[in-house]
């Protein structure tokens, strides 16, 4: 009799589980999901070795803590989506560089365009030694007024003009034969965007180094003086970019690993650690409530939450917006976009039913940042 009672109690869960599987199976996004193996056996060790090389080569060298650019720059760059919290400077407005965009693939070869822009303000930005993006966050009032808004729908700084500013300044230096001075402006800009401790800022800084390399190459062709600012090869830049993305991969795939915890302790000396931690915290904030306390018999995926909790508590990283996203961890955001059938939103909150949804979300939603370390 007792055995039949237990079976009856389990029957609703079995029916709901079958319904969930049927819904998922009927949705094209969840058919034939490839298993992502993550890091190779020696992937962690190779990532750490590359991070040591990035530090030794001096990428993003010069970061400090005394002169924060955030109070000045945050309001000038504007927001996406648009927000009344910022007022775009002329160079951050849509269409400001329409002429340059028309010749984007040869931005260095059109002085008749690049010389029309006055970017003397970039020299003024050299006085700043970091950009504490979230320290003077203009969107704090917006988030306070919209506590249930998913982080991917909230406004954030629009940095789309950064690369245009760098290209124009380098082109000006190239044609004026003042490339060393232009390079100094662009290095200062790369330092600032990378010091935001956001992965988008880190990778944007790496892109500016690529533009600098192109300007140096063109200067050599024209017989102009080429500054010897940094002896970085193309291989060095590729390695550094992979290492920065690989850090994000580490906190997405193995946030509970010994290597992740070791790197957190060295966040102050190794560039990119805080940015990678922020990426992991934001991604898993969508499933934190579903994985941190599994019910008996449920697949245990709590290691992601445990690892990120430990890292966030030990790391001396600002990343206040990522910490806020982790603390809020709004369950409804998991199925807030069109990637999931609407009915899955219910099952994603139900013990036992949520496990396959979370597993699928992690497999198909986790960015592929492992790169050469896989």
C-alpha cells in the first residue's frame, strides 16, 4: 500500500517531466545539442602560462587607482538602449563618423577625411589611469526603478565610437608623421577601456592594438618613422586576446577549479581576471536559484554557483554591476528571450523539471570562450 502511495505522489512529476521533454524536443533550438568538452587536460596550465606572458609583455601597462575617468567619460559615451542618464558628446552621436565608415576598410588612407576631425581631447584623457566603469554608474537609478529587469535588457555604456576615435587618431599621426604621439593617445585609450574590468572593454583594448599595428605597417610602406613603443608581434597579440577570452571561459566552464581560485587571488596583477569573473557571474545568475540547492535525487550542478560564490567573496574586483546581477539572480530572465518556448518558463522553476532545462541552457547558451585551450 505504501509503495502505491509513493507512486501516486510521484505521478504528477513524471507527467510534468514527460511534458517538459516533449516541449523541448519539439523546439528546433534543442535538437541535436552538441556536447562542449570545455578545457583540454592541459588547458588550464596553458592558459596560466599565457597570462604570465601577457603580464611580462606589458599589455595594458600603466593602470593605476588615483585618477578615475568614469565621472567624466561615463556621461559622454551615451547608452544602449538609449537612456536619459547620459548625454552623448559629438563624437558619440550616430552618424558622427559617417564619412569614415564609408571607407572603413582603408581608414588609414584618407587624410581628406581623418584630418577634418579634432581629437585633441584624447590628449587630455591621458591624465586618467583607470576607468572605474561602475564606480560612477549613470544607470544606478534606472536599475533601482526597475528591480525585475533582466541585465541584458538594461542600458549599458555604448563604446561603439572607441574604435573610430583610435583609427582617426592613428591616421592623423600617420599622415602628419607624428605616429608616436598618436600611438600614445591610443595606448591611453586602450588602457582606459581595458581597466573597466568588463570583457567587452578588454577585447576592445586588444582591437586598438591591432589598429596601431596596421598604422605602423602603413608607416613603413610610406617611409615614415615607426615608433618602437612595444615589441609585440602578431602572435603576441593573438595570444593575449585568446588568454583574455580564455579567462572568461574558465569562469564559465570551471569556476570551482583550483586554478580559478588561484587566479582570483592574483586578480590585482593579472589583467582580465576580474572581467572573466564578471562574465561567469552574469551568465550563471540566470540559473543560480535553480542550481545552488538541488533537491534530493536531482542532478547536482551546484559547483558553478559554489565556485562563483567563493570567487566573488575573495576577489578584490570592483565589477559592482556583475556582483549586483549575481545577487539579484532573477529566475524569470532565464526564459525572457525568444530562445526558449514560453511554456518552458514554468518548468524552469520546478524542482526535477528544471534540471534538463538548465543543462540545455548551459550547453547552448554558454559563450565559446575556451578557444585554443580546449
